[in-house]
RNA sequence: CGGGGCGUAGCGCAGUCUGGUAGCGCACUUGGCUGGGGGUCAAGUGGUCGUGAGUUCAAAUCUCACCGCCCCGACCA
C-alpha cells in the first residue's frame, strides 16, 4: 500500500476533547474522527487495526468451536417483554417505531434474539452443545459516553451464546470460551487479567471479566499477592479480620452520649476520641422504593452491588434525604440500628462487636457500648463492604489484596435457564423428556479492545502497536520521492514483503524527512525502513524497530528476509 | 439527571474582566531556497466568534434562554 493511495491525516496537537492518552492518540494519528458524542468514524488506519482485532477474535472463536451468524441490529421490542428485561434496559435502549407504529429497539445485546432463534431451531440433545457468535454493532444510549471508543453509543462487539443440556454440561462451553478469551488477549499483545465479576442486569451467578490493566480503566479490581484470587471490587470479598477485643462476658450497658452537630464518622470519632472502626456506620438505601439499612464499620464503605444482590432489588441507590428522615426520624448523619424499623443488613465483620458507637436516630445523639447482637435485630450478617488495598485475601490465609484499575474488554457469564425458560427454548433428552436449555453468554468489546491496546502500548512519540494489531507491520519511508533509485528499491522491497504476507505501507509523499519520521512514530508501525540515496549508495537499508532507540543497517540483497526475522 | 469546565478558521489558542466591528501558531494554495527528526522566505485562501433573543449609537465582549463538547458520580463490552 502506498501512502498516497490511502488517506492518513495526522494532527500535531492533542485535540482538546480528548483526555486520556489512547483517545488523544487515536485522534492525532487519524484513526478515528468524531461525528458527535459517542459516535465515531473509523478512518482507514483505524479500520485496518479494528479488522485485525476482529480476525484474531474470529479465528479463536472458530477454534473454540464457535459458529458464526449475524443477527439483526434492529429488534422488535416485544422480545424484550418476553424476557422481562424491557424495564431493566429501558434506560439504555434506543427505541424507535417503524411506519406501522410498531415498537422497535436498536439491539444493545442479543440474548433475546438468539434465544428466540434457538427455541425454534433446536429440538433434541443430539443438536447440543452449540455455541453461536457474531461480530456486530451494538447500540447503547450510555448515560455518559466517554474516552472515545472506550464507552460509545455505538460500538462493535463480539457476542457469543452457548447452549447445553445441563448446568454441568455448560461448564465445558464456559471453559472453552474462557480459554479462547485468554488466547485472544494474549495474541492482541494485551496485558489482560480474568477477574471474578458481578453479573448485573445479565443475570446468572457465575461470571468473569477480562480486564486490561491500566490506570485509565473505569473499573477497580483487587488481586491477591500470594494466590490466584482476583475480583472486581463490585463483588470482591475479604478475609474477616479477627476481633482484638472480645469482652462479651463483661458487657457494658448501652448508654447515650451527646454529640452536638457531629454528623460524619470523622466528626464523631474525633469528638469522642475513639477509632473510626468502632463506629457502626448506618446507611439508608432505596431498594425498589423501600428503605433498607446497611451497617458497616465506620472506616469502610458499602459495596452497593453486593448489597443490591443480597437485598434482591432491581433498582438500588442511596436513599435521598427525605427517605432517610422518614425512615430514621432524624436528619442525615444520626442514623443507627437501634429500634430502626427497616430491614438491617450488617457486614460480617461487625459480628460479635460489643463496644460499638452508633447514631441514635435523633439529632445530636449517639449510643455507645452497643452490642450488635444484644441491642439490634440484624436480619443478615453478610459481606457487604467495599474491599480495598490492604484487606486480607478471602481464599488464602496469608495473602493481602491490592487494588488496580482496569478496562473491561471481555465478560463471560453462565446464564442458566433464565432466557431459555422465557422463550420456551427446550429440547428432548435421551429419555424423551422435555428439558430447558442451559445458556452462557460471552462478550468482547472489539472497538474497546482496540483502544485499550493503545492505552497500554504508547510512548511520548505516539502509538507502539503490538505487532498483531498494527495497521501495517512495516513502513518504508522514501526520503526523497523524486529520487528514482529510492522509489524502485522501495517498490521491490514492498512487493517482496507483501508476498511473504506482511502488511507494508510505503511513505511516498513529497514531505521533508522529519515529517515522515514523526508520522511513522505517531502511527506506531512496528518496523520502519528508510530508503535514501545515502544508504542505497552502500547497498543498504536502514531498519529501526519502533521500540528500539537506534537503527541497524541491512544489505539490500535479502532485505525482505532480514526484516521478516526482525518482526516482533 | 446532579456537580464542575469549555465553545473564536481544519487543529491548538489569544482577545471577553474594562463593549469600538477579529488575531497568532500549525495546516492549506502559489512560487523560491532547501532536503535525515514536524525547515525557511514571499504572496495568498479560509471565520454567521455554538444558536436565538435582549441591552446599546455600537456586542466575540454585557444579560437571558437554548444547543453542543469535555470532566467527576449512577450504567456497561
């Protein structure tokens, strides 16, 4: 490919709209252009890189036994009513009507479509197991599109769906996808990590997210320093610290203490001169319109996802001021579990606490010497705190967890029979009995993976593509495009490399060398070959890896083979 | 939706506080000198100052409303 035959438009300055390195670089290198918030055009170089991600995904899905299909992006709304997800996804679905006034949606995902399809197609255990996948554009009316392709309103996703005869049989399908994902991100040159994950609106109870580790990530994960445990903080657990003081045999009677204008945990613990962890933090949440209380140690935060799952609420958020007042009878800041008439959920680490301090549901008043078992009526002790760096690993006895940021590029779920039941997706088993299919679903954000690669692989001069994703693996710069010998040498080298299956771009522009060097670095081609009058005089090309600081000279004869050997 | 910031040429910005009819760098066009890390000289092209209303003799500048973009929170591949 010749530079002058494609379209590459680079920018000198960082566009003001971009914040993180990968977004800036995608715009500067001319990989994408913005139409409006969360909507982007893939320019030629961006498209080429995107196609490379797609090819790797497709190859690995095929290798894992996946069968490719392509489903409609537009779907009748009624299938979402069948699955019961219409209201859950109301907020994120683009909804339209056709000329018959029929309600349609632009698909944010395809569990409904595939299950509807499979319910008609599969009748017998002889057709199982099967995994179908597609690579397709998804539409989500994101609350906040962000960071270019990282969170867009329209994005490209690979989604796969497995169908098995039973929950146990589905393990193999799940594992096959999990393994394929590991290979995919490895081949993409990404430092990704599988972590245990919350299932959210998807349902099911077993899932892993694949996280690209980078500070720009929107998710927090914790990992154990001594074992394999890693989890999204939305569901991560911790080892319950042992209680240093246990004087249950000598319980002090509960008493009140005046705390004028001391609202926050920090205020009260300073005012009473006691450590924050002896405080029982009581937070009121709105669970489908009803108040519930969460109790955690004063120095900890509640993990809302874990609590929402425990409570079993669809819509779950912090209660507003009115609900807090209504539930506790006191202004915000004085909530406590004593005589509080809402369901109480306490963190496991509070079990056995007998000298706690807590709000008295009355302005300017707290209780002390609170015994959680004696003085409150906790509904459930469960793990509900947000895990953080320094907490003990829940799996091994010795490990400590540390926190990292990550971008979720893939997610695998074991779904069970939720959708199959809704759509009547059944089959006849060997005994002739009607059974419900067991499903799994598996997503990879193709466009997000592309940008994550740049986020993870760049330096101050531009992108440093993993070889597998680079739009071109080799860039040949002709320093003077009116020097005939240079042009001929570049042309024949290009031809030889292409015959070897290597993607090559020849920069044949009439530009000064500096411009070509800068663009080549910005675009991040793994190998740069310079063809000039000077080097040609010695029958040599100058070759430099994007990651190397200095070039090497190779002889023109056999240059293609030498370059092939150099390819990372 | 709540909180914060921004909107002036394709990109990056100044001018706004203190009103007087728009400027700089890069890019782009033509020509010259150049030719190994975004060169240089000369001459040019390009702007309803986000939109609408208002105040004023006069608005990029002041007022109000709306729109768009970005960042922080709830959503997720």
